[in-house]
């Protein structure tokens, strides 16, 4: 189970509104005031200024170089499709409907990874795979991009959370047989050139975050918890760090979760490598937190606002936060890594993503 939930709202057919500047630092999606309104994909500066609509859609993800935005939209048949828009030319290229999960850019902005899905004739899901898209240097004149099966969906269960290596040559993913228990997945690393040449990293782990110190991931287990007069099983999480070759696996946190709280998860490495930006998740719970690598201490910076951490600034001083992830009012905020200095960048906005150089 990936502790980071993917937010999704229905949107209309993707239509490029017009070219923006050649690059941007942030992308996000507007939060419509009514269900009949279409969400707009926006790009903006670090602080949310100079915002401009570039498409109609959801789940926008800006490329690390700030030149393109990948997003999801619905086709005329109401099937979710994906596309990439080039910010300099305004050219929009379709990825078709193969991607059913979130889109993830490689650090060199040349690849997109996404979850795929298969179903039988009755529409029953038969598996989730991992698709890869090779994105050319220029989208001008390109009419479509192909989503290739890195791992075919049928009979497989690949989690929605993946991470590319810093040099974009490898990918970390969680795999299990389909169907299976939600804590059965194993974290692997494989070269982009050969999914079969994979290295086993960590059992029952998902949500990889790849940085110079190694790969951080959330290991899950099922715990028996008493709620009122009855007992139930809930997922409990702890954060581990492991090297890409499978060595040096060590448990970082020893968080004592209670009730329906699942526990800590990681989103990004701090630039220093001494801590992780992440949160504490659970049923109807999403708190922003930092995790000290040396001590394992989890420091909650914000409680009770259903806020999801997104990224850390290039100078390591600020955290980008999506506030109100369960529904309106939604906004994009910044909070200091010490928990001090919250400010709102964009109101009525959701699903932010930023480039590696974001310093809002």
C-alpha cells in the first residue's frame, strides 16, 4: 500500500489554452467551485505569481527542467487519458489512455513512468503494471507518444509510487503478484533497459524516495488494534533507508502508532541528506512532518489540516504543502522546516508539483 494518496477529480477534454514562457517552476490544478466546472492546469513562478493556464486537466506534474507539464484529462468517452504540453511552443502530445496512475518524470526530463492496468472482457481488473514513455527533446510535429510495457499489467501488481535514480538510468518500484494482500509488495530496483535485471531491496515496502544518501521507503505491516469494543487490523508504517544495490537496509523510525494512525512516510530528501520531508498518515489523517535520519525522530509540523507535503526547497528551508487534500477549501502553502512561517501561495488550488530548483 502506498501511503501517499492520489487525488483525482473529473475533468474535460484536454485543450491547450496557449503557450506560456519557455519554462516554469511550479504546476498545479485549479480547484473548481462547482462539479460542473473544469479544472485548469496552471504554471507559475516559485511563489505562485505569473500563473497561466496551459491545459484543461488534473494531476499535473512539471518536468524537472521546467519545460513541460504532463497531466491527466478525460477523453470524449470519459476514459482518463494523459498528455504532455510543451511550455515554449504550446504543443500538446497525447499519451493515450494507457496510464491509469500518476505520472512521474525522470530527473533528466526524458522519461515518464506511470501505472498501467489490464482487465478482462467483463471489465474486472486483472493486474497493474508499469509503463514507460520516452519523451523526445522537441514535441513540435509529434502527434502522440507511446506508453511501453516495462512490466506488463496482467498478473502483476505494481504500486503507484516509483522513483528514478538521480542519473535517470534506473527505477525503483514495488511489485507483487496480483491479486495479493496489500502488504505483500517488495521494493525492487532495475535498469530502464531491462526490468528483469532487478535487485530486491526491501520486503513489504513502497513509496520509494531516491536521493544521494540512498532510497527511503515505507515498510508496512498489519497490526491488531482495538477500536471501542471490537478489534480490527490496520496498516502500520515505518521508514527505512536502503542502498540501491540492496545493502545497508536499516530501519530509521520507531513510531508508535495508535488507533487508525498508520505512521510515518517519506516524500523527499532534504538537500543536506540529514533528514527526510514526509508526514504521518492514517484514516482521515495527513500531517506534515520531518524525519531525522540519525535519531529517527519524527517531528510533526502541522496537525489536523489534512495537509500533504509535496517538496522541499533547494535551500532546504521550506516545505511545499497541499492543504485540504480531502476537498475544498484547498490551497498551496509553504511552511518552514522548523514549523514556523506558514504562508499561502495559491488559493483554490490543488495537486502542486515543482522543479528540482524550486525555492519558494
